[in-house]
C-alpha cells in the first residue's frame, strides 16, 4: 500500500523527557534535544510526555513542549511528534491526553506549525485507535487545520493492539474515521511483556519475533512505517546493532533511540557499508575475513587448511575433508558470502538496468576474490542470477538512502564523509 | 483485557481417564485424581471423557464423573473442568458432547455445584465455538444456573481454531452469545500437527512457536488464560522444564500435565526460585556458576582465565583476549546474568516503591558478586534501570504467586517450605 | 476443512517460461516441459506467463501455452495451471491477465480441456482476490464451463496477501463469489521481501518463518494446499532438502521447482525413506549413525566413549560423565532418535490398528538397536506411546504417498524401485 507521509523510511525515534523535576529549567532535556543536528538528530523526535516524564510533571511538560517547539521547531531537521498519555483501560488518561493535544496544538502558541503529529501509547483494539483518531480530528477542526494533517503514531504494547494492526487495511478509508493519518507502528516491548504476562528467569525481555513480524507486516499492508522499541542496555552498542540487523531482515527499518549516541548508531545502521566485506561460516559462527591487499584472510582457529601432496586438507570445527582444488573452491564458495558496499549495489543495479534496456530479463552478477587460510590461497568466484524481482528486492537500501538524502540535508556532510561524492551522486540517480 | 474468572493464573491442567476398561472400578483413575492435594493437585483438573477414554467407555465415563465429583468435589483444592467430546466436522460428536454435559450438570446428581466448567476439544472457526457456547447456555437455563456461570475452555488443535482466537475480543459481549464464559485456551499439539499435516523425519512433534505465541496473545486480548499442550516424554523432566521456560517467555504460564509428577513440576516451575543464581554465557552455552561461600565459580572447560604479568588472558571457546582489570570486569559483566530469587524480586519492588513514594521515576538496581575462573577472582557489579514499566513487567511472577497463595491454601505448607515465612509475607504484601 | 480438489497434496510446482526470445521456437521451454514424465514431472506444472517471461513476449507466451497444452496436455501426468499477469496496484496488469485467461481458455483452441486452473501472482487484500475470482467466473460463463471448475492458485508476495489468507475461511461460500475454487497458496519470497522492505547484509532472502506458518495455517483452515517459493541456488541440493524438511514441519508439503532436477528432489523428499536410520545429537549437531550389520556406529569426533574399570566415561563436546551401564543406556536413549522407513510406519500403523480392533486405546511402539562408539557397544531400546491422535498425526506421509500413487501412475515404476512391491501394497492399504 502506498505510504502517504513525507518520509518513506524512519530510522530513528528519539524520546526526551518533557519536564525534569529539580532542574533550574525543567525543559532542559527537550531544549537540548531540539538543538541536535546531523547524525545526532533523529528522523522522528518525540518529546515524551508519557513514561519518560513523571506523572506530576506532565502538565508542565506539555507547556515545555509548546515553548521549545515554538522556539526551535522551525530549525529542527527531523519530524516532531510529541507523545501524550493514553490508556485503553482508562478514560481519565485518555481525556488527559486529549487535553494535552489541545494545549500543544493551539495555534496561538506557535508550536503547531512545526508539529508533524502525536504519538499515542497503550492503544487497545481498533475501536480504541478510533477514539484517539477522533480526538485528532476534533483538534484539527477546532484549530482550522486540514483533517488528517496531524499524523498519528501508536505504540504497540498489548496483544489487543497487535491484533488491531491486522485490521488497519480494512478500516482505513471508512467515512467515519481519518485513520489514513496513521504513520508509525512502534513496538513497546517492556509494556507488551507486562501485558502478555511473560516471565523470563533473569527478568530480561523476550525477543518477541512474532510481534515484530506482525508489526512490519501491518506497516506493509497499511502504508505505515514500523519501528522497534527501546534497547535498554545503552552501553551495549554491538547488541543494539545486532538487533537492528535482525529487525531489518523483518522489514522493520526503524528503531527507538534513548540517547544521541544511539541515534547516531541507528541513523547509520540501515545504510549500506562504505566498503564491501567477505564473511565465512566458521563451524556455525559467522566470521569476517580481513582484507590484506585484496586477499581475504581468515584469522580464526575454527577453520584450518593445508596442502597435501595431491590436494588439500580442510578442517572446519571437528570435520576434516580431503579435497582437490575444484572441490575446495566449491566448498569455500559455499562457506563464504559477500556483503556488498553501497558502491557495489549501485554497480549491480546499473548493470541490470543496462541489460534490461538491451532486452535481457536476467543477468548473472559475479563476485570473485582470493581467500587465504593458514597461508594457503585459493581464488573463488560465485554468480548470482538477478531478475526484475531480485533487482527490486535489493533496491530497498538505496531507496532508503534516497529518502534520507532528500529529507535530511543536515546529514549531507556526514554522508559525503561516509561515501565518496561520486557514489552519493550515482546512488541518488539509480533506480529512478 | 480484564480476566473475569477466579483464577488469574493456571499453572497446571491435569487430565484423567474417566472410565478404564477391565478394572474392578472403572472410575479408579478419576477417583484417585480427586484425592490429590498440595503440589500434586493441579490448578485445573480435567476428568477427560475424550481422548484419554476409549470411545465405548464414554457414557460410563460421564457417570463416573458425576459420581466422583459429587462425592469428592467439595474437597478438591483446584477447579474441576471435565472434557466432553466435540468435533468441528461431526454433528454427531457435538450432540454426544451436549448430552454428556446435560448428564454431568444435572443438579439432581449433586456434581454441578463442584463443577467450574467444561473443556471443549477440536473446535473450528468462531461459529463452531458459538455452537458450544449455546449448549452451555441451554444447560445453564435448563438447570436454573446463572447464564455464563459455567466456564468454557477450548483445545486449539486446528488452523481454523488458531485463527478464531484472533476474533474473540470482537465477538465477546455480543448479545447473541455468552462467550465471556471463555476461560482457558489450551494448545493441543498432537491433533494440531495432524490438522496442519506436518511431517517430521522422526515423527516427533514440531515446536509450533507461532501457535503458542498466538494463543498467548489471544489470552491477553480476550482476558483468558493460555495453557500449553501435553509433553509426552514423561521421564524427561529436564525437557519438560525447558518447555515451560520457553512458554513463560511467551506469556503462556500454564501447561498440561499427564501425571501427578508432572503436576508437581509444573506447579513449582513458574514460581521464582528460593535462591538467586548466576549464569555465564560459555561460548554460546549457558552455564550456571557454582556458589562457593558467596564466590561464583565457573567449573566448565569452555572458558579459561589466567593472570599475565600486566593483566589477564581470557579464553572463551577458541577466542583469546588480553585484557586489563577493567576490560575483564566489563567482559564478565557482559557474559554473566543473574537469576533473582523471590526474595530479590520482592526487595527490588520494595526499593522501587519507596523511591516512587519519594517522587523518583527511575532507580538503578545493582547486582554485584565475585566470579572465580581457574582460581582467578574478579569482583563485578552491574546496574539495571527500573522505571514504572520495568516494575510492572517484573511483577508478573509475584502476581502469580499471590494468585496461587490466595486460591490454594492446600499448598501453603509446601510454599512455606520453599520460601521462608518472612518472604511469603512480604511477597503477599508487595505491589498491592 | 475438506480439500475440494483432486489432489490432496502437491509436492512440486514447476514453472516454465512461455516464450523465449531469440530461439527458433519461442515455445521451446514449455514444449520440453510438457514432455516430462515420472519423477521429473511435477504435480503442478505452471507455464509461467509472468516473471519468467519477458514482458514483451507475453502475448506470444499466451499463444504458446494454448498451442503446447492443446497438443501435449492430454498426456501430461500432472495438473496444468498457467500463471498469468496480475498486480494489486495496477488495473492495466489485471486487465491484461484477464485477456490472457480468455485467450488461453477459449475452447475453440483446444487447450482448456487439459487445463486445471490459473495461477494469479501479486494479489493484495481479499477484495483483490475477489476481482481475480470474478474473472474466472466470467471466463467459465463465457465458455460454458461449470462455475468454479477452473482452480485458482495465488502467489503470496505482500503483507496484504498474508493477512488476506486469514479471512479465507469466512469469505468462501458467500453467494457473491466462487472462492471455493482456491487451490494452492504459494509463497513468493523474493517479491515479498521487496514488499516488506526487508534488508539483509548480503542481499540474501530472509527465512520468513512466520509467513510460511501463516500460509500453512490458511491452507489448513480453508481447505487449500500450501507451497513454498523458489529456491534460487540450484546447485545447492542439500540446502533445498533442508528447506523442504523445515517446510514439512510447518505443514507445508509443496515447494516451487525451477528445474527438472529440483522437481525430482521435491517429488521424492516428502515420501518416507526406504531405510530407517538412527540419529545422534553430537553436542548440538545432529549426526547420522552408520549401519554396520545392524550395529549403529558413531564415526564423528564430538562424542567419545570408553570403558573404565567399573563403568563408562562418556564425553559429549567438552562435557565428560562417569556412568554405569544403566545410566549410559539412558543417556544414549536421550541422545539418539530413529527416522522410521515407510515400512516401519506401515508396521506401526498396522500394529495400532490391530490393537484398536482388540479394544485397546494406546500401545507402546518399541525401537531397539545396538550403538557403537569408539568400539564400545551398548544395546538401547525406547518406547513411544501411540494413541489415536499419534496414529493420525503420523499418518500424514502415508496419506501423501497414497495421494501420489493414485494420481501419478507415471511414477509407479519409480516408486516400485524406491520401495519393495510388498511395502507399496501395504502402504496403499493401511489407514483406510
């Protein structure tokens, strides 16, 4: 389904407390967040008047949002979507969220022209989503805004909300709602874990792969964008990256960020690497080969290779095989894989486009290199068939890059540092 | 969604054949089951007039249920939910199930006052569930019972039933049904495997993670309780425990039990441990450290550690790193994890409650210990941030404990043996 | 739900380009495919007038289908379901697909009597499926065919289509459609990956376990047959087999084949093996034991066993245990598993049927053998309880065999070669 919003991809969803007790300036956190630029600035910034802000500070938090967004919103490079309070089981909370929306969006206060929408947490079944949507419509009508102009994003933190996502495509477009305003579907795994009553021995969060699949699927079916929830262990950069890689394989290209450091990681992560690299399956563990002047060297101890009089002896883990040169080559082709750089992807896409122009439906894209294990070198090469479908499936990171480049001029310098100017230019050009 | 039944958690679902051929007393099995007490007695006892009982014995089985429940039901410490026959594809079977329900619930026979509901196997789409619900309503009306007073539990053993679970939240509360009577959603993996036509090389059952997720989700969205199916290999206690741990991480806190021995395991398993323990990730395998007078000792061979002149050499699997003391500490913090005891959880909850009272929204919960590997000792400490959401997500095992304690006085002695009286008292008090 | 089509199982879905540019005979590929017989001939043959054929060749492709099917269709041993173009987002493409259906099914051209249906790719929500169904109805009406006589199969390659599968059971049978014509639900992972906007570092396809589960579940709930998408790496026979094993454990018994070689693999794979074999869990890796005259020998290096003075020392990976004979036996029973042959399955089924006739509801099926590790031999035996449900769940491969045998006389010779005649006869007889 067509995505109806300006951004087609959202890499980063960064929340800031709206009012902090005991500070000279209770708006300190939102004020400093509003000044983030470049890779530190998120695609979507969320002044968080719900969980990140103490309940007794939320009225002040709403005022802080208005003040800071009125002042700094025009220059903020990402979109701005404050989170207000909401709960499927509490009419009191829902009414409070509505009042905060009315307060924040009041055009007299000068913030609404910089606001892109609101984030609604703790939604339940689809009828609960419609209650929130109705409040957006009333706010828009009250203030003379176009119906549907304020985007609505939701946090999925209940089984009921997970099920509701399956109904979006059928419900959008009905005359009694404006659900087309839906923008982000954001998983909130901590509260979801509570709602599902899950227990783990250490108290750590379950991975919830099915939830993330269903969120990504709903985004695809209803023209929204899916975003994963917060990654608590802020020091664990490697873990954060692994989670993003896992998410991206599910089609979930955005993730929550709790710090500007996480924003930087998450803004860069879904972009293709500057340099290609080779991987090898070392007895069930993936290892990256080290480039030594064009030769790809395995430096671990799980694979060993030696020349025998008439061939090779390859040991992977505890399995040893005697192979001739062709068998060894075939084995290494099976064990290795190539991670293409942005440059490589653009090259392959251009190659396929040229072939298509010339009337060909499919071409072989070849990757070749020399692999060195224990000093023994072997040349390997593998082909992958590309047809129209492969081309389109592989295009996603390029489309993402183009979306970033068009909507985030403040990141152009960072992108030029990551990639050569020539690659950026070709990447903006390919596939259009 | 609010859970409408007395029990908020069901740990154990224990089935007994209702009539066994060739015995002096064909009711022998139900009679002995009705006398189980304490940890051997299940939260839900299911005199099973379906698969566990031969087809030609089922009329006698229905009589046996009435007789035994009338006699021993008043003193049985768990709930009693007989299973009757049913099949989405067979009106004959459905009618037979209805007749058995009429027979068992006849107030003249004295069993119904001790009955909590019936279990319906082999349901299909939601309209098939409604047929069963209608029979409950007729039985209730016929015998002057309140509409909805008999709980209905279902066995999910078809793709159609799995899909129907997604519709419960929308269907409950409609004027033409009494589906609010729904209590347990129980997976039945053997028949589900048949219905899905799955094949495994050894004939073993697939794990069906998506089914279990969807069952748990439906329980959350519709205010029911999810229960996993039977674990056939009765001797394999370790496997049974692993399955429960896996289920609990999905929010499925109950499981079928085929023997009183399995009941004991499953009654205890979701309760927090008496003693905390440390885990270490030993090259991809989780190992428990051995407590030696407060020092946590790694006794395996997958990790080794030695002091070098100016630091440490840590080997995990085949990877060796040279580290200084701080780096080693950080590495060990990453590799280890703590399984809190009931006492620890109560402590942390009380600590958070006190902080909240004092106006704080988040606090750090610290865990520290000394780890010994190959004789080398290192002190480690890690913090975890707790906010309201963490607090609530971690509360589940305590809520479960409270539900057990309130509803199962016959287990008070066993619980007092597991935990100190002081811990039990504080656990009953915290979070309310 | 009852499967309404002739075939109850479809192992193979083989696509052929309908028109190849630059060949003397552009119909070359469909012509040769139409002559496949025996294990090389698929259960469902799909002359592919969509992705496998260049867009500018598709009108010629439609003509080629008519010509080849009119000529060779009568003798083709499998079903014939051409794929036409379709897209949920393009009325132009949908209209073109409709025109090709009208052209191919024109009875004057002599092909339709050999056609079993059409395959519709790129469907979206359920209403999009209904548009395709309506074109089938118009074609049938136009040409005097019975309504619903042409089967409709769909390719699931969008999140919207994945969700639509959950609605089939409710939508079929409504007076305004003929969706009962639905036959195959086929996953198309390349385009699905594009639609979901998934990114993997190497550009490889995600495994999409949830999609495959949902497709299998929909097939179960709506009386259809589920089929997995193409496996691109044609050289990787082992990978193709592993994918089929994984699919079968999900209830997905069919798979796409891109070459006659893949057809042979996929036709044989879901059939039970000729010979039983023993597996052992070697420190997390499954290894097959080698039969040496009835003794099962472990030849790897991950497990070692030696006799000590008063017992045994068993090492699995890095864990060593001292065991007496009974403990060792128990440990080996846990580590090993048996893959039954067709003969074994038939034996067990017959044994259970005899017991049932004699009034028994459950029996123990025993497997015993001698295992040899490092020269040390141990006799082991394990029991598995079989009841009616086990019997029915284990019956699936036999039912599949019977469906193949009845519908594919051209494979009788191959089957007789795989199994002894006696086994074939008993397999055709059991369970009926």
